[in-house]
C-alpha cells in the first residue's frame, strides 16, 4: 500500500479543517450522558494537533442509527460537552450539519476554534453517499481530515463522498489503525497467532478464510466454538450452534489441516443452565460433552492454559471476539485470562480488534499493555478479511513518482558523423539546452563526444557514453576508458544495452564489472535490462529480469544503487516499431521496482529512476510517461531528430 497522506503533510494554519471523527459512543438512556468515552479520547490527539497548528476545526460524526431523521435520542450534543471537558477547550455545537446554520458559524470561526456538527445521519443522504449532500458538507472546509476508522468500512458522504471535493488526509488515529492492522494483514511477523471469539461463525467466515492463508495458529473461543465442536461430533448440550454453518465449519477444519494451520478448539468449557449472574456453573471437558439443558458460556481452565501455551512464542497476535459472556463476571474468566496473557507477551505486536474485544480489554484495564486496540469493530474485521475499505481508499496517497526527476536520454547508437553530431547538438542546445525541470541526456558515439560535449558545455544537457571498458587503461585494443570520458565532461554511461548483450555477447558478469567500475569512477550507469520475444512468449519475462538485475547489481551497495538509473528495454520493442503497451511496460517495471525493494529497501526502490526504452515516439510517449513506474525514456531512433525535442516537451507537460 502506498503511504497515505496524513494531517502532518498539510498546512492547517487559518484553514477550515473538516474532520470526520467517530464519536459513535454509548449514551445513558435516562441521563443522555456519554457512558464510554474511549472513542472521543482516541480522537483527541488529532483535534489538539489541528488547533495547535492554527486550524479552525469542524468536527462531524454519526451516532447510532437514527434512520435518516432528526431524533433527539441520537443527538451529539452530550458528546460536545464531554469533548469540551476532555480537551479543556471550548467546543461549540451546531444543531445541523448542512445549510445556513452551520455555514454562518463556520464563517465566523477564528483560528484554533472547534465546533461539532449535529449527527450526520440525521440526513438519509449521509448513508446513501449522496453527491449533493457530500458537496454541501465539503463546502464547509478547505481540507478533509479522516480520523473515523470505525466507519472506514462504509462509503458514506462524510468520510468518502467529501473526498471528491477536498483533499482527504488521515488523522493520527486512522494512521495508527492503518499501520498496525495493515502490518498484521500484509506482513505479520511469525509465529502469527489469531484468537477468534464471539457468538457466530457466520460473522467471521471472511476473516477465517483470509487468515487460513496467513496465520500459523488460530485459537477459537466464544460461542462460535460450539459450531466447530458439533462439526467434530461433540455433545454441546443447549449451547449456541449455527446449524446451517456446520458444513462450513467442517470445511474450515479441513482447509486448516491441508494448509498446515494449527486450528485449536477448547478442551473444556464453563457451563450453566441460564445466562445469569450467580447461577450454578460447572466445568466440563469437551470429550465428556455438555449435558442437555446446559450451555457453554466460557472457556474452561485447561483451555486457558492451552491457549497461553500457544501464545507464548507469538510475534504477532490478533484478537477478535470475547472468549465467553464476559459482561457477566461468572463467565468472564476466560476473556480476562486471555487479555492478561496478551498484556504480558514480550516482543510481540498485540492487536485487539474493536467492538466487544476492545470493550473487554478496557473492562480489565489492560488497554495500555497491548500494542493496539482498534476503535473499529466491523472495520477491523473487514481489514483482517483483506478487503479494501472505502474510507481508507478515499484518503489521498503520496505521489511517490513526483519525487523522482524524469529523465529523457537519447541513445544515438552508431549514427551521425562528428560534423552531423555537432550540428544536431547545436539545435538541442538552442531548443532545450536550458531546460531544468527534468534531466536530459544524449549518448553519442564516442568519436562524436568531443564535439557534442563542447557544444553542450554551457547547457543543462548531460552527455553520456554508450559503453566503457572496466579498466583504467592498458592493452585493450578498441576500447575506451572512463578517464578518457571524464576528461571530456561525460557524466553517464549506458551499460548492458541489449545490442551489446546480443550482438557483442556481453555477459551479466562483464556488465556487473562495468556497473561497478562506472560507479567507482563517479559516472552514472544507465543499466539496461530486458527480455527477448521468445522469453516473453515463454512466460519468462520476470525470471529473466530478475536474473539480469541480481547478476548485474552483484556487490553494489545501497549507496551506490542510488546513483544508478535502470532502463527496461524489452528486446522485442527495440528498433522494431513495436512499442510495449503502457500496461505491459509498467507491469514489468513495477516488478523490477519491487525486486529492487527486496534487494535493498522499498524506500530506496521508490526513489530509483527506471526508464522505458523501445520504439518510443512522440505519439506513444504521452501514455507511457503517465504510468506509475515509468520515470522517463531511453530513446533510440526518435532521439536522432527533432522528435527528441518533442519528447522532452511531452515529459515536461506531464510534470
Ligand atoms: P528505439 O527507440 O530505436 O527502439 O531504441 C531503443 C533503444 O535501444 C535505446 O537504447
């Protein structure tokens, strides 16, 4: 995933900061007071930051399910009061979220002030993501900050719709949620243990299916365990079982076995006849079975020990769903013991999914002992299912490509006499010689270099060679040294061009020597790679690129690679008029970037310039240069004429 822009990436001073928070908190039915302010507290760092930066903060949220009409039961007014207490800062409240009322208050706001709009769900247009409604909301702000992770699985107007009109950036809470859950989804450290609980298997099918691909162990507690135990033919008495999910449970158990995932079910359970405090309860082993008239309401002591043992060496733990009916103390032990086990784990990322498990960890006062307690129940579940959440997708991403300078390099190959070269260099100097917004390079035949370098010496156009020999000097008839080139002011050199590989039989090893030698002598290698038609048709493109990269970059350090340019030139597209489609080129170049990320780091790979080469012409360059992984072109035929100037203009237009 590309880095999402955060509130720290934007200037807030004097701006109307339209901030979507998740203040969907429980209220006391009689007094209307906030009974759990966890979500309000979780949004405080972002709100404080925005006012400290001199922003005018306009908060919006939903609360409950008011069905699209104004219902005082779901008013955010008590939340404004609680927020004011927590912040120690005045919070004004406006009794609607669109229209004249909010507009007037917003216009009168001063820097550092905060206001909370009334429940956005008092308008049915919020949940419908109505474009006009979203536009009205957006008109209140200059920038949109999305800190409502709890709503990220919904495409509503106040989180997703407004992002069509305003740049949407993540708040600190959203940033942390994406970071922590994203890590568990994309690259968890192993052993990766997942604890799932809660009442229903049906709520967790998506998560289980996705986790069977990633987790090493899945521990099952909560009432959902009984559906699995029934699938194994155990006696579960009157416990909650989803009859229509027994087949599914069997399939999950089978898949886990096939995939080598340890799927661990409880070995004992706490049973009672009714779900009430103070009733008679017993521990029974699962093998013995639950008598009829009794139901399992928590995991038993042996299961707690077993689960603790399975957590011991974990490096990543995700917990979603309580182990029993933890709201009643008699059936809370399993949940409490698992919470404690997680809190005491050392050196592991411990992530608590939102909803009930978050409520549980708060009940036992252990929230600050785990790495992350998600504020989103549904949202964290969907993220663990591997889904793209609309409320995250709508947050703007950093345009990494814009950070790489474009390069247009001309490879003149064996064309132009020194006289012709000098003349053409004069044309380039006059037309694009002072162009500074991108890098322009020409690589003439070596015999033309003195004349070309002389004409271009006071311009911004760099001169490159088409080849070097990786020795300082000596008995190497017909070859040219780096010292000679540097004497003429040459800065670049093409290495590993496919014509040198295929016509002159250059090996990956020699190419590697040339890359290293050029770097040692401070020339910038333009290192070429690319597959032949035969290799592409045999489906070997990635394999060939991988081998060329690994061999060509052997023993080249991270510092050195940063001084190189890579050029992807599919051999079948060179000089044939058969240009790769933008998608084909971008796919291969994306692969190369990912591979460089693995060899060095993604941070380095994101900064490396990768050029495309092969039948580039002014009429196809526009669609190529737009692609995410294409940072310019290495141009043959079209670099010999005025079309080169045209290519530079096309690239410049793209900037
Ligand atoms: P063409 O642009 O003539 O296809 O050549 C590409 C190339 O090989 C540049 O190095």
